[in-house]
C-alpha cells in the first residue's frame, strides 16, 4: 500500500506539527510520501528532518499546472490513497478525483468555517470553495469527536468519518523543576480567537487580589490586536508579570522555564501546545474550547474554565499559586494519558488501520 499526503506547504502551528509527527511515524511502517505545493520553510524543514517529501510547486491557488504531474505520479507509482491536509490540497484533490479514481481522505484539523476569519476576502471566497471540496471527499479524519459531530450536523456523512486524535513523539528525558512559585507559559498565535486578551485580563485580576503571577507568552501576530495586547500590559502596569517572548525556536528551553501552561482559546482542535506541555509533565489550565475537553479531564489531568471567562481563569491561576505541587501532580497524570492514548505511534497505528479499511 502506498499513500500520498498532499499539503500546501504554507502551514504552521498544529497542522505542521501533526503532519511532521504523523509522516515520521508512518514511514517507519508503510510506503508514504508527502507532496508540497509551496517551496518554503515547511518543505525545507520536512526535508531536513528526514521526511520523504517532494515539491510540485504552484505559483498560486489557481495554478493547476501541477495536475498532470500529480496525476501521472499517482498512476505510475500505483498510489492507493490520496490523503489531503488543508483547503488548497482539498481543491487539487477534487479537481483530480475523476482522473485518479482512488479514495481521497482529508484530515479535518480545524473548524473550516473559521480557517479564513483573519481575512475578509479569503473568508468570503475560500470558505465556500473549501466547503464545496469537503463535500466531495470520500472519507474524513477529524482530529476530535467535536469536529466529527460538527460535520455531521452540517450534512456530511458520518459513516465516512474516523476520528483520529493528534499524537506527539514521546520524550523520555525531561527536566523536572522544583515548583515553589509557579511560572506560567502560554504558547499561541496572537490572534483574537486564541484569547490572549482573556489571559491578560485574568493576570490583572490576580494582581488586584494581591498575587504576583509570572507569565511568559511565546508566539507572534500582527496588527491592531497585538498592539492592543501591548497597550493593555502598559495601561494596567503588568510589565512585571507578563513577558512577551515573540517567536521561540527552542521550545524545550521555553518549557524548561515554566511549570504550567495556559491556553485561553475561543476555538481549538486538539492543540499540540497542551500535548507538548503534558509530555514534559507541566500542569495545564485551558478553556473548554473544541477538542480540549476530549484531551483534558478537569481536576484530573489539568484544570478547565469556560471560554472567555477571565475571572474563572484568574481563580485557577491563584489555585496553582497557592498549591504549586498541583503543577507536577496534574502533569504526571497527563503525561501518562498522552503515552497511553495520544502518542505518535498511536496516531500512526490508527491511520494504518483505517487505510486498510478504506483501501
């Protein structure tokens, strides 16, 4: 069995981590190849980490010159399944569908209705195009049951859906910190739907109650929202408590500086930021957004708060500060759960089992 994974190659964040982790694990067991449509950091990094990847470059979304090359490749190499990631790959696959006559799968990494909210133009055009393409897929691999239910409610065929949770490579050697006064970390993209402003409001509430939380925020963003975050910190005199670290290339070093991770998102899939924290035994505080509720069991593997509720988040931060031992206690239980259910091997095995059913 040979599988081609098709992706634009402009991806970052969780989707990139998912594809890299999955392909590294899959290629140890089956014949699998990644095809990128953009020459950029994604393609180069995939090459550097040893993924079997080829580049079929598109000049733009509507450049279909790659169609014949990809069609010939699929036929000549006797590919059994085409597996797509993202809107651009979905479009290419749908155009090819009648020519290649093999099963086409797409991984549903996110709520497709929110994929282009950062751009009015793209939201109006590409959301509809992607929905059109999604409707014509043969099978779906949503990364959470919530996404599966969302698709089902919108008329997609539930019988064609197989939920496969994100998985992470298991780290055997980790540094455990003695937690006296916990340091909190947040790994995110600085966009409104990621809820960083809720975190700032919660920190402000903690300070007003006499606490001094230390929060490190790793991530970048653009525009008025980011400037608004900086202004909020200045206006509320939170410089002592909140540090924006910007883009962080050495995530091990970042996680080694913190004891717990906060994720205040309004929407999420099955976030790698929490898996990365949990595999390192970090405590987790997260909103009840998307697949987070399928990952974190409240008061067992972490602590959850209602989406957008800064006061609830502040109370949980204070609870960790007053009982710092809970950072490691929750972290240890969460790590065990990740090893059992959310590892790269578990993710790869689920894919292979479903490929056999589909193929």
